[in-house]
C-alpha cells in the first residue's frame, strides 16, 4: 500500500502559508492547526519507511514525538537528515568514479518535532486556568513570528528531493501471518521481544554469542485440559476475551478470559466451573 503522507504534508503546509498571509488573528490560529498537521504527516511519512521494523504499538501512535521516539529505538538515525551520494565501482585498472550527490533526505529531529507540535498546540487551545490567573495577554506578534519560523523549517523539509532512505542493517524473519519483521541486532541484544506490526504477535529470541543464527519463537499461552489432561495452546496474537477454547479431544467447555493477563476458565467434568488459572500464575498455564 502506498501512503501519501508526503503529499499531505505539502498540502497542509500550503494552507498554513496562505492562512499566515491573510494577516488576521483567526487565520493565524488556523495556520497553527495546518502546520501542526504537517508535522504529523511528516512523522507518519518516516514511520511508513519502517513498517517491517516497528511494533503494532507504534502503528497505533498518533503523536509525532511518540512516533519518532519509538523509531529511534529501532534506528538511532531515523530522525536525522542525510545526503545520498553514489559512485561507479572500479573496473579492472580503472579507478572508481567521482562521487555524485543524488539529494538530501531532510527530516525533523525528534526533539524539534516535539517542540513544534506542542508549541503549535499551545497556540490553538484556549488558555488554561493558570494562564488566565496570570492575566498574561496573548502576544500575537510573537506567536506569528514563531509560527513563521516553524513554517520555514517545515518548508525546508518538505522541499527535499529525496526521501525514504533507510540504512538499517537488521535481522529479518517472517511472522506467523507471513509479514516480514526486521529488527536491529542492538534491539534484539537488549532483550526486547519483537512484535509484528501487522497482527501483534510477540516473539521470544534465542541467540548464542558468536553465532550467526537467530531463533524466533512465537509467544504462546499453554494450559492442560482438566478432564482429559491434554496440553492446549494458543498464539498470543489469537487470544481475545471470551474466545471459545473448548477441548477438541473430550469436548470440555472452556473460554478465554483476562484480568491483568490472559487466563483460561474451564468447566469441571460435572459442569461446574473451576477457579481461573492465570497464564503467569501457574506452571500449567504459562506463556511460552
């Protein structure tokens, strides 16, 4: 799927410029709103480059500062501008060619994007009670100056001729839903569990120092049927409240429930319900 966030950013920025040019205070407020949407679109544009690298949690984020913070955990350079150059390789005795600049992928830093976003939001919203108590007049000229500076910075980013450059050297594996997942070795070495950005499936990671092999195991919840004793399991991504997980061998009725973690509630052979067994509380119903 093609995401058109770069085009959205351009459209919002164009509207912000037109509203600033109107010169009145109401138009200034709406210019702040359009500029804020431009910041959002630029953050989502960068997020779209890392779809194989991000968790489902990151896909649900909408605040630009939180989006960039999540991306930096995966690629420390996700919020940094970079110049893309290329050269021809040497052939035989011929030396390599001259470096040719292709363009610059300009990005807002996470810190600057966060400041812009909250600053513009502050101009849009009604003053807080504390601000009203201070009786500080709204300095329109200062606000306009700050917004014009923000718009100028956004214009510099949007005008870049190259974008979407990702230089992450990651480890890729395939989720149970067939979606490719990529994470950097640093991310995995820090003990983080990868999560699929498509279905939300979590994975455990095994790796021996010095080995090039990585093993990714989908997290499952396990329990034993109280009537026939067979072991049951369900993928973490498939677990949902009220799901029927009745035993396929003996037919004992069971449903999946959750308080703070997923649990299984089973009927006794005589039809009465047993006490709930939480996935993290007993050895026969533990996540693996």
